[in-house]
């Protein structure tokens, strides 16, 4: 088993990465939640038939009483209506402040379950069991939980760190190629912002088969990079912003497709390409050598390098970006491959530079 420790004082926790871990989740949860008896397991209609029985069997063997709450799969579930339904269902189940909520699924499930855990009874313990590549390398680590509003994605949320994150790489075998590639966009992001050697490793292994042959190394490297960033900036006011490389424009693509046409990973992939082009054009990036390499890697993994977006949606997305402060926004560029460069700009200047690509 590979293990990482996130140092956040009383909110510290471990990330466990091990093949077959899904069958041992009960004993791992017992170690961090010894007072809990009821576990509210939140999952979705894709994951439920695959893993709920295995997970609850392990929980029961450890002396817990689990109940499964299954939501429809898809981004549309991450809303106030489903959040309220979870609150009521968990209260019907008899959940108390010494019990815990478990997220079994991808990023949508993790966000929804985590927000429910953070707010129900003013906060109960939370466990992450991520089942997609994107969730394992990104959304399950760091404590951000949220739901979407009509105005945009993740606009209502909070920070609620899990008690433990349990990753079984074997579950990735059930992902379709599109979902696997979706997660690879976030994997590539880590190489871009913090580790050129890792980026070069990915360029040398540009296929699902090669990545899976090295999956524990990939998961550990990504989580270790995120660990170092989160420990320095838990509340996303400084260095943690670099994790949003590709996301500012990427959120515009998601919004343009009503969160259905483009997946998060696809949007981030094209957003990273746009960020590199903008950064180079503004003189932030030392040279453009990394741009062709990134585009080639994305294409090899079935990810887009450009997405059309109407100008009105782009303007709206820039205005809603959570890295914004008044009239300014912090854009994440690269000084060079493997080194992120946060750059504060006026939103007007950002839009002026984007207009050449996405303007009217």
C-alpha cells in the first residue's frame, strides 16, 4: 500500500492507494471513525451496481450499519434539490454527529456527499472512496465540496476535509475510455504546473494501457503534488490557485455546453491549451516549446485541444470565476513546463486577449 499524509493540523488525514482496497474499507474507516456506527454511503446509478455491495459488506464486517443513497449519475445531480433529498434521507436513516458520510463514486458524488456531510448536523465525518481517475487524482483530495447553481458550477460550497481517502486503482478498469481520458486531463495538469519530469513521463507513455501499467506511480505523484499545495494553502487564497490551470476558460466550455456537451476533463484540456497560448503571447512563458508537446499528448489520449465557445458565455464565465477579486482575476499561466505562474490581470485585459480566439 502507498500512503500519503496530508498535514493540516487537527484536519490531517491519510490517502491510501492499494489494489484490492475496496474489500478492506470497513477496517480502514474503523481506524479513523471509531465512534461511528451508521455510515451513509452516497453513490450514483453507474457505481451502485458495480461496488456498493462489496463496500457495504466490508463495512458490516467491521461492525457498521451502512445505508446506500443512490443518486442519478451526471453533473445535473450536483444541485440543491438532490442535496436536500440527501439531508432528509440521512435524517430518516438516523445519522448522528458521531456517524459518517461516505462518498463512493466520482467527482459529482464526492462533491454532493461532502457538502451534505459538511452541513448536516453542522458537520459529520466524511470519507472519500473515489472510483474515477479524475476523482482519485484531484477532486477527492483537498476538501473542496460544492454544488452547482443556475449561474454556474461549484458556486455554493465549502471546505470540508475527509477523515481518510481510500483509493483502489482496480476500479479504474470499469471506466470507459472517455471517462478515463477525462481524468487524464487532470493528471497532465499536474505535470504542467509542478513536475516537468512527470510531464515527460506521460509524453513517453501516451496510452491508457501504459498509464495503467504504472497507475500507482501516477496516482501517488498527482496526489503528492496536490498534498504539497493544499498543505501550504488549504483555503485557496494563494498557491492553491495553480491547481486551476486550464480551468478558467475550461469552465466557459462546460457552461457553453450546459455541462452536458463537454466533460470537465475535455474542457480543462482545451483550457490548458488556451492558457499556454495566452501566456506565451503575453510573454509570461519563456518559449512555446511545451505547447506542441501538450497538444500531441492530449490528442493521443483522445482529448480536445480547442473548443468553440460563444463570446457571451466566455464573458459570463470570466465574470463568475472564483479566482476573481473585484475587477481583477488571477490567471494561471506557465513560466515554463513544470512551473506555474499565477498572474493577476484585469478581467477586461483577459477578455481582450481571449477575443482574438473566441471573440465575436
